[in-house]
């Protein structure tokens, strides 16, 4: 599959159909990958496809100047479509190299289950529905259900919805609605006071590094509301009240654009369960307005559309 | 200075003795995130799992958010209240890279202006180091003139020899700290030899290297090469993780909060990676991402050494481990024209 | 229901200039009585209301926020209130999920001729917010 991808990417550059290729290359840590943004044909040889291609590369489309050939998993391709719906990206400038994705391994889950950090593990191999982890001479088989990212377990669109080339065959959705919403269900079972107390404690730990916002392709505003000083909506120092408002409003602002790529939660250095907010929001969007982000390129974005009568039960 | 030792299981007792005089801070985990926090009085299990914290110990001296003063206006004028001097604290388990980081940023907070907030904490804090016996593969302290067992920046250095820990006194304070503790014994020559082997093994585990020879000059030669820096910066997403989690980053922003007639002034972490970091009314000198990435690298490896004779990096590797896109400073520096590519990583 | 003494809800009314604000005016000129708990913020259109404003008000200590605009189909700017409807609906439900009672964020359609309705809306909102109690959600620890 990697050979097919590299051939395709090289062809795009050689035929001058794109200026840049954006894909994944091996990372400098074990079991990691890193985004590759390149004009050079020689660097195409390092493109990879493996269970660690976590980044949502659509993020780079709003800053790379020129035509881009971009490697996109299912969630990424929806982010690209969402950007096109919002007129942030012109379809003619993007060649989508679709990569069907049957799920990615969360290295943190593996580390926790095996009791070793990634640099102490010798090998992690995905074999069908299990993952074989070799560490300290011992092999351990873990079911994918326990080591895949939660958002992968609940994925409904593993095969890119929109693509110019597809690398490999379409794959079936894992689509487990329960496993991918465990934390959300726990929160829904709490009282409002308990929920508020939970989020208050979580956001005390936020340091406002903005990794969540920067990793998210849906956050494409040139000037974020947190950067306004006239008026100042949230403090620039990490008071829990403002940390909470930042994240809640961020989720409301990206409603209808979030494709559950899980990056916000993965990149948070403080392990704040951000996906329990973003996934809940996209569930609300689907329940209330029957809309899923990034499915139909020609459809209006969520907040650009309306029905003549909807949500009237919430309005007096 | 003599060397002493203590049994691993007695460390709790020693911390207990210190708790009577200091607020003792040890490695702990919150929601799976390793950090330094107040010792709960009994748990020393961190001696088994601890490698390094996510947020470095600079947060004890320069916290993510700190109140500078509060103020109130009433009929007779303004009243300003400044927080009192910090209570005495003892940080147990700081790694050499983080301790060196504090020594490096000390220079900034004692330069032309003495930062009262930083310094009052600094003078009230004792640093007790813990040698690394299990460095990460992202660590590269050796290249910065450090080792996983470097004791120059701490008051006492503990080294894990198995059932016992060697204790090296590196400052006068050290002797006083150990004076009252009967659980602390004299170390023998055999103990010192054992510790030496442990230390050598630890140093040998640090595989990543960077070439720091003339790095300032090499960077200066590249300064105007926009194409070079655009390539270097391409995958960076301009968040603040690397700078916030760096032991030698110290930038902060100041923010006022006012509600009716009272309020407070706070300071909190800021990052040169943010697009608006250096925006001014007329212009933004670092509007483009490549300019910000260039500034970050040059500040650490060229400008800071120019001002303070020391590279503003301790090789802790957090920026590599926690970067959302695995942007790797060691790769950037080893690919700098003129550098010796001698790093190895799996 | 026992009236809570000492505390009176402080509610922000975000009213669209063309319909709801005019409706509020009419309530006044027609001498319709309604509780004095409402502070009014005039906006050109309910579609201008960013949920950020709602949260900022709760942060500042308002006990509730009510956004009011033209009836669907009647917006002075054609579609502004449709946008408001989607945003506010999502905001209410999302805030409920994080622990902020839905009752603190209200929305209504009040036209320029509905002075009576405006008075009724304010009375209902004030009553609901009284039942939820004072907003201490964002209070600093120790406050």
C-alpha cells in the first residue's frame, strides 16, 4: 500500500498537478509518525501508512500556499470537505489521496496496559483484530478494542467520503456507538452539579497551550476570540473559569465542523478528556439538525443552513 | 562533603522529618500526568514509576498563573495587597535537566531587574535531586554538558542503587538537612563504587546527540535563509506545548482583572510560538510561522548564549515527546549545515 | 411559592433592535407591569448573538440570559434569527451537558407589536431563574 501511495504522490509532483505533497513520514520516537510537507520528489520515499498516522493533515491546507496533494484518512477527508464547505479551501487546489483506515493504535493505551513506556517496548504489530506487543522478551496479545483510539472504535466513515484516488480497498466501519462514548455516558448519568464539579476540576489543570485549537482543522480563524482584547472575553492567564469558557465556546464555534478525529484529546499535555466535549457536540448536531460534518461538499455548512421550523420547543 | 546512604524504604521517614520544616513536594500523578505536587505524607511509590514530569519544576518558581497583587478602591483611596513571601518548600526528585533549567533561567530573573515573585520562591526552596537511571529515548542532556546524574544544581543528590540510595551532599545546606535523620547512614567505598556503575550505565543510555560546537555561528549563517526556515517550520502548528513545557522558557504575559472597584493583576505563561506574541499596533514582526520557529531555535542556541554564556536547553526532550506533530529539535540541529550528524535513534 | 428575600435575579435581556426591543418599548408605553430584574442589551439582530456573549455574562455573574428576536420568517435581515435559533438551541443543550441548567439561558420571539408578550416572557423568565437560584457557577473558591 505504501508503494502505491508513494507512486501516486511522485506522479502528482512529476506531472506538476500539485506543488506540495502532505502526508506522513516516520517519526523520531518509537511507534510515531510525523507530518511530511514537501515539494521534493526524493522525500516521497519516506511516506508511510501504518497504525500510528494520527495527525489530521487537513490542518495544513489553510496555510500551505499552492496546490496540495494530501493523504487523508476517513476523518481527515471529512475535515477537508468541511473546509471546502466553509470556503477556506478551493477543491481545485487539492488532490485528495484517500487512505481507508481500519483504526489507529493509541500508544498511551498500550503503555498503560503493558506497564511500559513506548521507548521500552520492542514491537507493536497490528494483526487483524489483535495487536501483538513485544516488550522485555515477552509477547502480549491485546484486542484492538482495548488499544484503538475511542474515536476509531466509533468511526462511521473509515473510507474517505471524498477522494481523487483511493489507496487500497474501502474498509468496513467499526461504528461502535457505545465504546466510543463511554465517558460521555458516565457524565450524562451524573447530576448537573456533579458534571460542573467534574469539568471545573479538569479545567483547573489546563495551561492554555492551545494545542487543542492548533491541532484542529476546524479552528481556522485568523484571530481567535481568546486573542481579542477590546473587549477581552477571556483572561489570557489560565484561570479555570476562562479555561472552561475557552473550550466550551471553541466547541460551539466548531459545531458542524468537528469530524471526531480525536486530535484535541490526543495532543493535550494535561490529559483533559476534550473529546467528551467535542463528541457530545457532534452528537447534539446530529440529533437536533440531522447533520454530519464533511459528508457532502455541496451542502451548506451547519450554521449556514436552516429549516423553517426546528428547535421551536426551546424557544418561548 | 561526605557521601551518605539510605534504604529505599526509609525515604518516607526522611521526607516525614523534612515535612516538619518544609512543604515537601514530590513526583505524583494526576489523571495519568506526572507532575510535582505536595507529598501526601505516605506514598513513595513514585520511586518505582517516576521518569520525569510533564510540566518541569520551573512551575514552582514561575507558575502557569500567579497573582502579582490585588487592589481595591474605596472612599479613602486605593489599597494594594501583595502576596506574602512563600513558605519554605523542599522539592524532592528533581532531575538534573530540570535543576539545570532553573539555574539557567535564574540569570534572567536576577539580571537588571530582580523579580521578587520568582526570587522569593527561589530563596525559600531546597532542591533535592534524583539521578535518572532510566532516561527516555528523547533525552539528550549529555550534549548540553550535563549527565543524568549531574549534581551541580541541587543541594543533595540521590542515586538509586537498588535497595539503597546513595546521597551526595553538594552544598552546606545538604549537611544540615541530613543532620537530624537517623535513617541516613554513612556510605562505604563499595557503595560509592556501586553508584558509580549505576551512573555510568545511565549516561550510556542517553543515545540522542546534538552537535553544539559553534551552533550559534551556524545559526547566524542561516538567519536570512527564508527557504531553509520555511522547510524547518513546515509541520509546526504554532501551539505552546514546547515552550510551556520547556525548563528554560520563561516568557510571561500580564493580565489585569477588574470587577467594579476591585481586581487583581496576574501573570501567566506566554509563548513566542503564538502568532500574536509579538504583535504591536504598527506591525507583527513574526507574522509568519517560519519567523517564529527561527526565533525559538535561535533564542535558545544563539541569543541566550550570547547574553548569558549558556545554551538555553538542557536536553530534557519534553518538546520532542509531547509535540503534537513530533517536531524534533535534535533533527533540526543535526541537519544544520556544518553540523556533525552523530545522533542515533531507533 | 415563598419569595426568596434578599436575592433578586439579575437577568440580561439581549434584544434585537427591530422587533424585541421595540416590543419592550411598547410594553413600557402600554404600562404593562413586569419584574424589574432585566437589564437590556440592544443588538441589531438576534443573529448577531455569539454564544460567547451568553457565557461571558454568566461568568460575570448574571443569573440568566434571555435572547429575543423577530419571529421566524420575519427577521429584518431575512435569516438572522434562523442562525440564532440553531446557535442558541445547541448552546442550551451543550451547557446543560456541562452542568449549567438550561433554565439560565432562554430564548424568545417577540415582535414589535407584542408588548404584552414581552412582559409575560420577562415574568416567566424571572420566575424560572428564581427557582434555579443565584448563579455561583463561576465564583472563585472561597467566594
